[in-house]
C-alpha cells in the first residue's frame, strides 16, 4: 500500500476502513458475479458519503444497474451525485413507460426521453448508453454506443475520488421555513397533521414549542409517541404531569417502537401491579406476585401508584407507603453492597458478587453484575429470574464479542425477539450467529432497523434481511402494506423501491389520505420511479401548500405530468422560481417556461 493510500485510510473511521479495503481491492478490475453482489450490498447499506462518492465515480461499476440504483437510492450519497444518478434512473423508467404508453402518447414520451438524456451529466452518458445497449434500447438515432473509459489504475488519488461535491443550489429549497418562523408556527398552528410533524421533529426546541400549543391533545400525543424515534421526546412526555397520569399516554409509551427500554419497562411494571392489585390477594401465590412487583417498581412510578390507590383503593395507601419506605432503606444500603476500592479499600468478594447475580431484584444491581469481569458471575446473572428481556437487550451493546456469543447460544434468551434483535445489531456478533437469529425478528420494523444500522457489518445478514422483508411485504394485503409504509415513515420505500413504487394501487390509496405524513409525500415526490398517476395525485394533496420542499421535488421530477408541474409553478413566488431555475436538474420544459 502506498503512502497516499495509507494516509487516506487513516482519515476513515473504523467501520469505513473495512469496506474501503474491499472497494480498493476490486476497483481496478472487472468485477466477478460475487463481487457485483458485494458492491450492490455496499451501495445500498454504506453510510459513508466519501466511500459512496468513490463508487459513484467508478463508471464500470455503475454499468451494473443494481449498483447504480443502490447508490442513487442511498440517502447517505451526496446530494449533487444523487440528483445526477436519479436522472439516469428516471431516463430508463420513462423509456419503460414509453413502451407501454398508448400510440398517441409515444411521440411526446419519446421527446421527453431525449430531452432528459441531453440533461445528463457528461460522465454518465456513456454509462446510460451501455445500460441501454444491454437492454436493447437505443437512445440515439444511430444506435451507436460509446464504450466506457479504460479501467482505473491500481493506485489512484483516493482523496480526489472521495472529495465531496459542492452543495447544489436546489438543496437550499429543502429548508422549508426559517427557524424563528417554524417555532412560531409550532406554537400557533391549528392543523393537527402539521402539529404532529412538529411533535416528532428531531429538534428539541420545536418539540417544546409544539407542546405549548393549546391544541395539543391526548390523542395527538399518543400518535406522536407511536411515530417518534427521539428518546428525549419520551422522557419529556413522561416528566410532564399532565401526561404522566393518563392511562392512554402510558399505554402508548409501552407500545411505541422508539420508546427507551427502561422507560417502557417502568410503565409496564406499574400496569401489571395495578392489574394484580385490582384482583386482590386471593391466595399466597398472588400475594407473592404483588410483593415481587413492588420490589421491582421504580421510584418514579410511586407517584402513579399512589394516585391510583387514592382513586380506587384508599385502603392500600399504607401498603404503598411501606414499600416506598422499604425502597429508600434498600437504596441507602445498596452503596455498601458492592464496596469500591476507594471506600473500604477492597473489591467485593466473588461470593458477594455471586450472591447478587442470583438474588438481585433491582435493575441497577442486575446491570452491575452483568458487567462483572468474571464469566461465572455473568453466566449466573443470565439465570436470574428477575432479569427481563428489556433489561438484557438494553445492556447488550456494552457486552464484549465473547459475551454476545454466550447470549446468542443461550437457549432461552436467544428465543426472545427483543434480545435477538439487540444481538443482531451487536457489531461483534459472528455472521453465523446473526443469520441464525435473523429468523426470530418480529415484523418489518425490526428488519428495517437491521438494514439501516451501520454497526451491522455482515453484508450477507443485510441481504437476508432484505429478502425476508421483500417476502413479508409481497405477502401483505393492500391495507397492511399501507400501514407498514406509514409506520416505517417511508423507510420501507427506501429498501424495497421496485416492489413499493410499482405497486400503484397501494400508493394511490395511501396518498388519498388527507392526513398522510409529509415525509412520505416528499419521498414519493422525489423518487424517479414513482408512477405518474401518483405524482399527479400528490400535486393535488392538501399538505402540498404548506411544504415548499414537496413542491420543489415535484418540479424537479421529470415524470411529473406537465399540467401538474405548470400549476405548481404558478403557486411559487418569483424568488422561489428563480431559486429552482438555478438547479441543473430542472426539466427543460419548465426551464423554458421560466
């Protein structure tokens, strides 16, 4: 390896280096079939803009359609490169539709294809011609095809290849409103769908402003909890008294996919305790269950249990107070349970740690013994009856490779869907173990998380997860497909573009919903494989008027019907029109109009 390559390798992150070695090894030669599969997997799953830039600047890789499509659909690909590749994708999609179009429309479609080809980046025209030749489709009157340039040298300038392109002018259009205006709109908007968008935003200030909106209701908070991926949002709702005591909100906290495991466990434990208390202690076993649940109850949940007891069972308040006082005594004694070197001058003995591993009931104690350096203590902790799947799953990321394999081989824990999912995401887990656990993941959301997680380094695992997700989607009825698309926030569309975007019936029924998430509309408006009928329906959607980004994506999509594009163009201000005209990807017909 040359000095320049070594310097470039040092500038990459640890996970990027593994993939760079594969790219550098095969770049100077024509890829074999197995290498094409590997490159396709990297094109879809890489999260490194620099490595994706290298792939996009390697023409003989882009001559393979799955690789080109993967780089174009990867959201980590730099915006300017993505736009260029999406135009190639749109070119071939329009050619496919041109073959199926009625005879009276063929001439107009052919002119659109020629105009789009003329707009292609000069470096991508040879790639488009070669792809067209492979498909027996000509893009010029002569049918001649320009060959690809010679294969690159073995030691190129990697820094120049991986240099990110300058931002495009149309990227500025993606910023819908300035920050101060958005904050004001979050506090004052009267539209429930827009308020919901602010509640699930990653920006903490926008969420706080939305929570101050007088139209925030219990139902809206429950919807936001179901859609949010921000752990801080769940803690904010839980910490606010007006939501803390409401049963529907607490139920939503438990069921929300993005809720932190510890918070969900706390709420679920309280719900179980309330259910048992309502039944009463009819026999010794139910009494033992009540005592067990009280001993596991978190201190923050005593407010809810006390509130419930005051309303439904005032005679139990004394019992609640007894267990709360007992918890305080246990906390004061916990500090001495495992003495630290600085306090008593010694570590806890093996006997003390073994005792805690088998007898501990508090979450803090179990988490502590799971991290014990002694493998014997760790194995005993796995057998502790107080260890729950959520607690083990939340602790798993800190485990070493060896301990992750121990849990993966454990007959009981590897069968738990939550633990299996956490194990598959562990960066140290072997490929064989990850493939064995993949079949135990429940639902499409878990599979999507595997595909989007950069810590999952095994390409075969991601390929298998993609195949399983594809089979799952194809077996769904239309109603379930719409639900899956909405709950995934459009991520399903990213990983199964062919299956989703060619399913015109499902897309039309989904877009007909007036309360549809604007993020899904934005993905559909941007994707060059979206059917023309769906783009036309998006152009008339009521959400469109509040989101300039969706309007700009529709205008930049060459497949948007001309009449829809002209109507949207008339809705823009002169400044917005001038901004879009600066984009090199604006269709020629609209550019002439401007």
